[in-house]
C-alpha cells in the first residue's frame, strides 16, 4: 500500500470511528508505531486531523487527502462533469488560460474546445501530459518539485508563476465561504494566490460539498472572484452570503 493510500485509509477510519489509536493503526498496516506517528504528524501539519496522546481525533471542516491518481484523474462524478462543461465556455480564441491539477480540472480535459487556438498554463504534470499532442493548444508547464499528486506548488513554482499573465484562471479549493477560497496547505495557498493575482478573470469551480467550509490556509478573498460555477446540490443558504458580496454564481445543470 502506498503512503497516500494508507493515509487516506486513516482518514476513513477517523471519520467512521471518531478517533484512531497509533497502536491499532500500527497493527492494521503492519508498521512500527514510529511510522504511524510520522504519518499522523504530517497529516496534522496538513490540517487533516489533530494529534492526541496515543492517536488522533478529527478536525471539523476538513476534506479528505488528495485522491490517488487512479481516482483523481478519472472520469469524475456528475457534479464535476456539469461544472467542467460550463467552465470551458469561458475559454476564447487566443487567450492564455490557467488550469491546475484538481480532479475537476482533469475532467475539463474531455470538454476543452478543439476548434480555436489558445494557450494553457498548468502546474500539473498529468494535465500537461494529457495536452501534449493537442494541436490547437499551446501548453506550458510550471516547473518545480513534483509531488506525488503530480502537482507542482513549491517556491520555485511560485516564482515561475510570477512571469505569466492569464486571461482566465480556473480556480479550485478545498473550501469556500464568505471569507474566500481556502485549502489545507499553506504552500498550495501561496502558489495559487500568485496565479490569481496575475489573472484578469477568475472562474472558481466549486462543488456543493465545499461551500460553507473554511480550511486551514486562506487562498483568496471571495470578493476578488469574478464567477463561481457550482452544481445543483449547493444549498441556497450557503450561496446567499457569497452573492451578497457581489459575486456571480452559476448553477451548472
């Protein structure tokens, strides 16, 4: 079992049982207690749980860890597909577009326009690989340290991103509230803030499950988003505080 998969299983146990013990996890995964403690420490740093004496407890309003590539870069659920179909309508001839490495971004690959010329800049090895042979799209990959997810968000990538200007940025996040977009990791937040600051239009792609959630690291103020695309399951009471700040919300059917 890969490290990401093990940590995903730990989060599943935590959600189901309300707490986990390092001793039990060590037996479950046939690892030393020290290895499990390292897992829990790293997951706490990522804002995914709270360490306790002997184990860990959940933190409210945290999302699961990034999914394994086989799931993360799959066909997507019905909500992601609806959002992706709507999102691609904002790409115009000759524009420079930022597309990140979230699962919804990968779903967009199926629907990207093939009848116009434009440029895609990405920090995802998976996205860049997918677009490498598409004739109507010029693709640029932001460089830096490649994480297990295939995404690049370190200090090198942040500096690299400063040299681009984007006509449209398709933003994603772990959470969205009237306080703005947020994520679990400060490094990821800082990288994307640089991207957003250099974008003329920010189109946020946010599933219903992420509305009303504030995660560990703030990414960007909601007032600076131009458009939010969500799905039909998003509750009205979660959208109203954001709409009151003057941000357009599009419901993808």
